[in-house]
C-alpha cells in the first residue's frame, strides 16, 4: 500500500490502514497479547478531551484512486507487522 502510494500517488497525504474499527483499548489489548507484553490501563475512564473512543481512518482517497476493494484483517496485519519488527531488531 505504502509503496503503491509512493510510486503512483497523486496526493501528498493518504490514510494508510485497513477497514477495521476498534477502540484504542482493543488495539492495545491485541498488541499486548501478540507480543506477550503487560498492558497497564488507567483506572480513570475520563480520557483526554478530543480523543476518539474508536479509531477509524477514512480510506476513500486510496480506494478511489487505486481501486482496492479489500484489505487484510487487523489481526493478520498486526501479526505480520510484529513479525517484521522482530526480524529487523532480532
């Protein structure tokens, strides 16, 4: 996706992600589980002003320009990214 944008993109900025919708806590839980890392969640649920409850990026620009109809799921993407980082820094 990134390479495609770098070589053929018409615009300066694009959102690069998949189409999964999940909360920041759900994403953190997935990453912690996949990396066998502890997850420390604040007891306060007040959050910070302006922070979204769920993370959702608009991919319309990419989909329209490159006609990409489907994406891999978030779990596969996280597993691949973590495996790649482990390979790079092992």
